[in-house]
């Protein structure tokens, strides 16, 4: 609704909204929240069963936005409004009610003539009220107006918006929203919210009425079905095939499960011998033995093989019982047969799995054993026997504590407690072998409690004695060496043959001002000036080839100059040595800083400290990059936002740091800035520490050949923009779904559109909707999107079966992040095998308290949804439930409409037969001319849509004769002029009778105009040519033809040739020539 359509109250011009009042939130934010409130209100509509529940949901949304809500319903006398709901704080309301001496709930507000309440109900436009003065004046007694006015002022309710609540085009109440910062711009959103609330209230009313009607129907059906026996219900609903025979084995009963299991319908088998359909194969007995046992004991149970209709055979667990009457006489047999194919497969699979597991354990080089919760060994493999030095028969039954080293026995109790508490334990243990040797084992044990009679611990271990001892010796040696390295004042650096740093002691960290964590793995040349790197590499190569173990590097000039991590240079004294480990050569340098320019360095350090302190207060990244794209300076402001550590950037070009395309993009900016001398602004995204970071960068010329880059992290802003964009996309998706629901009652079209939005907006691979069939209590495929195969279209599940069945039965969502580890397992193996799905999520589709189906989400990688994702999925599920419910309602209306149409047509045919019975001359005439007129109309190209009205008109063509007296209608002789005048009135009588009936009005052309003539001499209106409706022109020819051919009391029917001659003669006079031509061509094939 535009602002132009909003009525603005002129209640109190003296009270004006403050110009400086700050809005509760930004206009855009408030608009988005109001839209979100509408979506949430749509969900409340589906879950609500009472008006109070709707009021509370609506009120909560308004209070969340900083507003208050009021609902007034129109009283039955149409002269009062009743207060149905107020969202104000209950304590304030109670205090106000106590002071006023009246109850706010159900308070009746009189609608004063020309008052604001009367105008709201009568004219219906939403109204913006700047002041509550007029509202309180008209709603309350004079003594209470100052009190309530003050209360509304305290609550910040000076501005209000009132919108009508409509149902069926009629106003049944008002929604009022108050708040200190409401404006006319909020009217459209409040009006939309009022419409949602009105729809919700109307749906609840219809739902309650429908529920009462359904309860009455259920009662009636229950009374009619009370005589059905409990045993019959059990047989019909049993999952096992139940077959009853007489003593001669002729089939007497065959339940639905038998139809499913064997493939024959009950009607095909009942009364026939059982052997004509089922041939049993007995595994451990014979047919004669079974019959004898049943006859003697009354019962037999065992496994057999049986056949289906298609010839396939399957294993079955069969139970046969002898049935006797009350006198004890045997009257037949009952067999209960269960298909155990899946059980047999499971048993075979388990047996195969156990064989494979046994082979693996017996041939494993690791130690495998099991023990109980007291430590007693239950089983062990050969590797365990060899490792411990005891035969298997000696080991089995012993306690593990007995084979532990003495110093480890006390710790065994702690191990048992841990395995009982956590269900798993791992670590090292020391054992004493049969030969008295101590060995170290690394173990990994788990507790198994399911599928076993008693809890059992499964253990795997490996002898790691040699590794343990070597590591222990190495740790001792390393500790001694580390003590020397870490306490020396000289830098000690070790590099491999590729000159990559493998050791960097604390003194090196101090001298080079670089943490060891950053230096390790980096090339040594990082700490060598670029101009000296080649000569240094040559020296190391030659030194490695001399065979000398150490050497002093005392060359003059830059050879002894080193470079710190911050790029500063310093002179040094170095001794170098090399050694070989596992054919890998290493070089170790011991370096001492011999700087003699300490004062200059101290000044430089002080200057650097000042600069670092300045940059420490900045969050932006500051860089100096020259014309060639080389990093010249990096301010230490926020190193966490650097693409790489500073030492990896300084001195390097953009093309060596970034991909070629990104480097060229930055280089273009540098060229532009240096050419124009103007600051440029760009935004770009980089991946830093495995996360995307967005930068807003201002690039400014520093010198003729360098630029300053000041980059600010705008990731949060970009994420917020992306979030808003996502919300807009989702709102658009909901709008698309709403349009589909409103514009189509084809459930397949609507659900396909909805599933496309589900897959697109939730970012998943596939989605499917299963509809619940209440009659069979099964879920069947309705629509799917994103599946590679078509097997999903044949899906049918019972309530409670698989995850979808559980979702529908329990009315709760189910999430399975990893289908391969799901427990219970995902039974639709064809989906996971053929489709590659990994994650599953399903929600119930509920409308008006009834489960309509299930929405399933499947993804081919692990799915870990956030709360926004789950909330939007719930909204989409609600939309799906609305679509399904609307379609089912529409289908019901279509059926009712078809039933009504059939009833109408039956009534019309009844009228036509009544006319034939009254007018003896025309008996049978109506049906003949109706069929012939339909044939002729089709031949002339009358659309099928209009032909039904032609048939009805033909059946009712003489309905007007109901108004003609019997003395005239049934007169045997010729009619007088006066009688002909009365007879010629019957078309007018037909018009008067049919025109008030909207359903029959399109069929009026024939009853009203079939006596008009092509030359204009007909009656009742003397129409001419094409002024006469086509249906009447067609019928006129057929009517005259049938009349001429039929016997009358005063003459015999004409021969066909004479009647045809008359029709030809009247072409262009009485009849339309084109109709006559078509009639003559059609006549040989007409009835």
C-alpha cells in the first residue's frame, strides 16, 4: 500500500510528533525486521490452534521491534469493539486496571458516530494517529481519560497505526500498533502484518470448525465399524503372510501381507487348492512328517523354501497350526509365513565377516588379545604368544597383571578404572617375558559392551622396546647439547645442503631478531645481504668439498656482513663446520656480533622503537611499494593482516608474491597513481592464515618512483553485506514460492519450484518431498531435485520406517552429518551407493497441526548447518506444508464441483424426461434432438467447452412449455389463433425460468431462440440471420427434422426423402444455409 492510500488521523493537531525523536533502529534495519516478522508470523499460522496463541506470537514480534500491539474484535451488535489482546507489560496493565476499577481484557469500546473507531471499521483504510488523545476520549469514561492518557505517554505510545482485520471481505476487528517512533512510512508493513494476523485467525476458526466436523465423522465411522473383530484387524495389519485352509487344503483366507509376499491377490486364490500356488521345499523334514506333527500336536514350526508368482524362491519361517471348532473337531489349518531372506543374508554376511576378522587377527604381526574387566586374558593371537614367550594355552586365563614388570603392577588398577570409565585406553606398558626380559609395548584398547554377554576389552599392542630405548638415549643427549646451545652468547645456526635452516638457538634469535619458529625451514640467504649471497654459496660449496671439518671466515668487506630479520646489516665473526648424518650433509655456523658502531645502532634502535610505538596504535597495514612493484618498507602496525611475514615480502616484487593476475592488477594501480599523481582507492580479497580477508586500500604517490599503500580490514563489513544479500535472496525465494502457491494448484509445479529454491538457497546437492498418504499411513515420493538417478521416484515408506518415517511419526527433525556412521543405519542403500550422499537432514511438514509429509535434504559432502540455515529450512518447510495443504483443499473443492455438475446434469435430464411425459406428442424427442445437435455442433467446429451448454439447451429446449396450459399443449386438434399466441409464449417462459439460474444461463440460446428463422419471420423476437445465436440455428434444423420424421396424432411421420426435401427448401428461409449444408453431409452417420 502506498503512502497515498493511508488515512492520517486529525485527532489532535496540537500534539505533534517530535522532529528530533531518534528512531528505534535504522529505517533499513527496521524494514528488514518487519519483513522477517512476517515470515515468522507465517510459521505461527501453521502451528497455531487458538486465537490466544496467535495473539501472543504477534505481540512478541511487535515487542521485539520496540512496539506494543492491541487487538480489538467487532462485537455482535456492530456498535462496540471488544479489547481482545494487549501486549503492554502485565504489571503496568494490572496497576492501571486497579486504578481505573475495570478490566482491560474484554472491555467494550463504543463506536461513536463519525468517531475514529467507527471510521476505521466503516472505511477500512489503515490509519496513522499522531496522538492518543482522541482514542482515549472516545474509548473511556471522562474520569479515566487523564489517567490512561498519562499511562500511554509513559509507555511511549503517543503514535499509533490502526489497520483493519478482514475475513471474506468483511471487517471483524482492528490491529493497533503503538510506539514512540512510528511514522507513516511504517503503515504498509503494519498493514501486511495485520493481513497475516487476520489470515491466521480465520484459518484457526476454519480449522476448529473442520476439526469439530471431523470428530463427528470419526464418531459415526467408529459406530459403523464397531462390529469388525479384533482378530480380523490383526490379520489384515500383520506383516507376516497368514493363510487359512480347510482340511482339504483349499484356501479360505489370504491376508494383504500374503498378497505382497507371494504376488497373488486374495480374489485369485480363495477357493483353490493351496498346492496350485505354493510349493514348499522342506529343509530338515518332509511334507508328510509336517502334516503328521500338526495333526498329532496341533502345531509345527520350521524353515522352508517357497515360491512367488514370478517363479522366484525365498526362505521362509513357517508356523502351521491346526484349527478346531468348539466341539473339538478339526476344521482347517492356519499358516503364518515370514520372509527371512534379509535375515539369511545378514547371517551369511556375519559369518563371512567373522572369517575375515579371524584371518586378520591370526596373521597380524601386532599383538591382539581380549580380556575381561578384571584383566583375565580371554583370547590372544600367535604374535602375542611369541612376544610374551608363553604358549597360548598357558596365556589364556592368566591375568595381565601377572606378566607386567614389578614396577608397573600398581598402575594396572588405574588402567582398569580408565577403560571402565572412558571405554578406551592407550599408552605404554612394560612387561616381563617368559625369559625374564623387560619389554615395552605400545597399546590401544577399547571396551565392547554391545552384542556380548559380558563386557570385553579388545586390545592391540606393538613391541616398541628398541624405539623406546633409542628415544630415551636421544632425549638425554639432546638435553645435554641443548643446555650448551641455549646458554651460549653466540648464535648457532645449522643448515642442510640446500642451505635451509634446521637449528636456530636463542642467541641467534636475539642477534638476528627473528623467532626460531619463523627461521626454521627458511633459506639461510634470508640473513645474508642480496649482494653477498652468491659468494657465500660458492664458499660453502667449496668448503664442503675440501674435507676440512671447520674453518674461520675472516675475509674483509661484505663477506662477513649479515642481515637481521628487520633488514639491518651488521658485521660478524663466524666459524663453520660440517658433518654427515644418514648421508645428509649439514653445516653449523657459530656467529658473534662484532659491531663497533654500537652508538649508531642504539640510535637506530631508538628511532625504530618510536616508529613501532606509533604504528602500534594503528590497525591499518602501511606499505611502501616502488614503481617495479617491490616491497621497500612495511610498517609494523598489524602484521597479522600481511599476506606473508614481513621478511618474506621486503625486497620481493609483487609478481613473486601473488599470482600473475593479482600482481598485474596491483601493478596497474601503481602505474596509474604515479602517472596521475592522485590517490586511488581499490578493494580486494586475499586469503591470509586460511581465511578470506577483504581490504579497502588507498594508494598515494610517495615519491616519483614509490607509493604508499594504507590497507584497512573491511571483512566484517563485507560479511554483513553478504549476509544482507543472502537474506534478500531468501526473501526473494520465499516470494517466488508464494507466487507459485498463489498462482498454481498443480502440486508438482509448486513443489518443483520450492525444491529448486531449497537446493539453491541452502547450498545443498539434492532435496526430496515425501507426501503422507493418511489412508495407508505411508510416505510416497512427490517431487525431487538434484538426484542423478530415478530410484528415488519409487520410494515408499511406512510411518516409523527409516529416518523419514521417524520424522513424520515423531514430528521432529533429524540430522545425520555422516551417513556412513549413522546409527541406526540409513536403510536406503541405493541412494548412498548410487548418489554419493554423505549428509542428511529431514524435517516434518506440518500444516494446521497435521503432518503433510517430510522434506529431506541430502548433500554429497559433510553438512554442518548454522542457525540461520536451520531457521530458513524451517521456513521453507512451512511454505511446503502450506502448498500441500492448499492443493489438497483445492482438490477437495474440485471433487465437490464435479459432483455438483453431475447433479445439475441429472436434474436437467430429469426435467427433459418430465416434459416428454407431459407432452405425449414429443415423447423421446428430447433425447434424440440433444444427441443429434451435439454431433452437428462438433461437425461445425463448436469448441468442446461450449458444447456442454448446447447439450443442456437442447435438453431444455421446450422447458417453456411448463407454462403452457394442458388444454393448449395436449389439444388433439388444430389450435386457434389465441391458442397459438399462448403456445408461442413458451420461449419467453423459458427465458424467465432459466435466466435467474447462473449455472444454466449459458444454455439459454436454444430454449429462447430455436423458433427464430433465418429470414426474420420467427418468434419470439423476430431475429434475422446471424443475429440468431449459432446454437439455436443448429438446433432449429435438428428439431424440425425430428418433428417431420416422428408420428403425430394428426399425421404420420414423413419419409426421409420428403423431410430432406423440405429442409433443402427452407435453407435461407427458415434455416441457416451453412448449417443445412453441414446437416445434409452429416445425416448418413447421425443417429
